[in-house]
C-alpha cells in the first residue's frame, strides 16, 4: 500500500520562511550592534580616561597649591623670624630697623649728645680743679650751654636705660656709630660727675649753685 503523505500547508511554509528571515535579521542586528557598540565603548572608555586624567591633574594641582601655600606660610614665618632677629641686631648702616628714630635723627641725636657730653666733661674738670663750674660767659651763653648739657646728658642716659629695659639692648650705634659714641660718653660723663661731686664735697665742702647767684661761692 502507498503511504499517505500530507503536503505541508501554506501557513506552515510561511511561518518557516518568517522564522528564517527573522533569525537572519537578528544575526545581522547582532553583528551591526556589536560593530556599532565597539566604537561607542571605545569612546566611552576614552572619555572616562580623560575625566580620570583631569581629576588626577586637579588633585595634583590642588596638592601642589596646598604645598605652595604651606611653603609660603613657612617662608613667611621664617622671614618674620629673620626680621625680628635682625631687629634685635644691627643693619649695615649701624642702626636697628626696629628703632623708631630715622638715620638722620640718630645722627642728630648722636652729634648733639656727644657735644653735650664733652661740655659736661670739661665742666667737671673745671669744677674739680677750681671748685666752680664754667663761667657764665657773654650773655650767659656758656653757663646756659653748661646747664643744658647736664640736662641733655642725663636725658640721653635715661633714654638709653629705658631702651635697654624695653628692647633688651641699649641704643643702636647709629650711622657712623655716632649715637653709640654719644651714649657711651653720656654714661662716662655721669660717672665722672658722681666722682667729682664726692671730691667737691671733700675738697671744698660745698656744691656750686646750678645758676650763679650774687653772693654765692661761684659767680
């Protein structure tokens, strides 16, 4: 007997064709998708690397900026310490930068203080040898210079002691060391003055008047 073979229906044939076409389309889409995704993935990876590089650069720049600030702070502190240390000493002109008198003022004070100290020393020498200080001179100029010198030398020595107490050191040497010379002579004149005063009392038994007076021991 002949087997009964059933011919495939038209619907089954169409479904088989559709499945085949669908499978091919999916394969093509997969291939195209992979090929399209590869550049996108590479681009995404590149962007991520660039962002990471920028982030790393920012962190490096931030660290460098912080280090720079720390170095600047350290340098500022060191500079400040150096300035304070230099203020305790002397600069090249012989004056200290923390001293409130300018170089010109220091020169003036030094010259005037030196002259006053010399006048005072001469007065003390005359007082020791004669028992009286310098004469009044024409219009009392010499006597006035003598009295002002005693006051000025005392003020200069007092100022030096005050500076010593406040800053830990006496007056600066000043330009050409003239202020230091005046300071030293002022203390010398005061020391000699104390000695002459003692000798005056022992030799003559009196202390001359600061201003010559009629009937006084020294006129």
